[in-house]
């Protein structure tokens, strides 16, 4: 029980630290592009984006938020189903954390969604085998699931499995280029699309 509590506290601290870093970075982005000199580089769905040292910065009220990609760059990514923006909690399952190299992308997504919407993104598993005891077990065919699942596969695709949204990323070795196929770019693009969607920047 103490181990479970300690890990929960650790996760809360990580999210808290990330939110602080997010706030500091946003303030730096604000000073990097003074209000008097702000030039709109792109406009999407009524939102103005400015290129800053932190990336493409958009103002959500008085709070600047930076992204690696513009919404235009992600239009070819289709979410397999709507995400319940009013959900108090959404489960997140990364079935192969080592290959997905997901720590930063997932922590960033959880922190941004909690900061702007108070939505909690909770790490979970689909089965008990190999699942840390602090993570809940979910089943996609249960109404309460509301989960986003990331896994590696033979091709990059997305689909809905009952209450779960599933994103698969192709990994392996490309014999033509003699390089290992990386999921980092795909993962970053998908998580940014989800953030845009829940924040209401894209319809």
C-alpha cells in the first residue's frame, strides 16, 4: 500500500513540475514575441499562431501555449472517434513504453490537459500480467473505459475498440535505408492532435 501511495505521489510531483516548466516556457515565449511586435504567421479556426523560439505559439486567453506542429500539419491525422471533452478522467495505455519512448510526450499531454481543462489522464493497463500495482486495469467494452491506447504494430493506423481509441505505430528495421523505424515523430503528432482537439483549437 505504501509503495502504491509513494508512486502516486511521485506521479503527482512529475505532473506538477511539468506544469511549472510549462508555465515558465510560456512566459519565455511571451517575452520572445512582445505584444507590440507580434506578427501573425498563421491563422487556424480563429486562432493566431506566431513562430517563437518555443515553436508555434497560440494564445489561449492570456496564456501562451507552444506546439511543434501547426493544425494544418496534422489535418491528415484522423482520430477514430470523438474524445469526450467533458470526461473528468481518461485512461492512457502505452503497451510498449520502451519502443514508444513516450515519457515526454505523454507527460506533456497530461500536464497541458490538466492545466487547461482539469481533465485527469490516468496511466492504466489492459491486463494484470506485467502491470504495476498502482495502475488500474481497464476493459474497452466497459462504458467507463474512456481510454486512449498506444501500441507498436506492423503498420501505422488508428481505430476504435469499443470505448477505446487505439493508435498503432510501425516499428522495426528498414532494410532499404538501413535504419530503425522510429515512432517518436508519429507519437508527437498524434498527442499534439489530441491536445488541439480537446482544447477546441481544431473541430
